C-alpha cells in the first residue's frame, strides 16, 4: 500500500514538473522569438539559447513541481525525458509536422539536466524543510 501511494505521488510530481516546464518553455520561447525579431540576432545563436531555455525550464519545473522529496535523480531524469518528448510533439504539431527534426542533443542533455535538477530540488527543498 505504501509503495503504491509513493508511486502515485512520484508520478504526480513528474507530471506537474513536465507541465510547469512546458509552460515556462513556451513563455521563454515566445520572449526569445520577439527578441530575435527586433534584435536581428544571427542564426548561430538560436540553438544554444534554445538548449539553455529547455534546461532552465526543466530546472524551474522540478523546483515548482516536486513536492515528494525522494527519488530526485530518477524523477528528474524521467521528467527531462518526458518533457523532451512532449515538447518535440508540441512544436512538431505547431509546424504541421513539416521540417520535423529530432534533436539528439535534447535526448542527451534534457534527461541529464533533469536528473541534476531533481537532485538539486530534493536537496534544496529538503535542506529548507530541515531548517524550518
């Protein structure tokens, strides 16, 4: 019984983190698109900034979404992977599935960034909880 409750809480944490990460990412991508339009940045800036936006979104999503302070590494890695797949399908659907390119960089960086973010989230929130 205890394991099923923990599994449900962990699953809920991951889903909330993916949702928050996606919303944050959409907002930051919109802001970046506006900046590109008016600042006329070179094309070689777009990829690194998009990767940074995704990593920051996963970090912020785990900080907001994780309530159960256990299994940070695993939940973070799963969050990064699901976030990558979810945003891939969203942005592919927005472009009507034309010019859809799978990014191996995202497949590598986002689960790793999610794992690191999960570890940081669990330890930072756990440290704050112990201090209070």
